[in-house]
C-alpha cells in the first residue's frame, strides 16, 4: 500500500525526522573499527525483527540499543499511521572519507497489492 498522494509531503517530512534519529542511533553504537553497518528490519507476527551486521565482514555481535529500538518503533508507527507498511527494511550507513561524514540509504520491500 502506498501513502496517499495528498499526504506525501507530510509523510516525507516525518520520515526524514525518523531517519535522522535512526541513523544517529545506529552510528552511535557501532564499534570504532566499523566504517559501515547494515540494519535489517523484518515484520513478523511476533513484532519487528532487528539484525545489525558489518558489510565489511566483522563478526562482532551488535545488540540494538534502546534508542535504536525506539527509532525503529517510530518508523513502524509512521508507516501504520499512513496506512502503508513494509515487509522488510534495510538501512545501510557508511563513512564517506571524501565528505568526512556518515551516509545513509534505505530500501523497503512491501507486499504486493492484490
């Protein structure tokens, strides 16, 4: 389900706020030697599943912080408030040496409308 056209601008503004909180929380809990991370969210009957990994191959186990759980809950509630929902969400963060800052990207998968 997609966000109604007349509510897109409002949704995107709220989404941006959630993305910033999510990215800051994720980056804030990474080990110092990580320069990238992937947060995978999956909607299950039990709730929202979380998995954090290092695309560069580190085997460190990262448990989501309370702040990260709060940010992902805000994301889930945002989508529910606009009557659309994702099945999975993949958030990638990485350090950009050229820009000297963290970058962020997200990709969603959704159920097909019937």
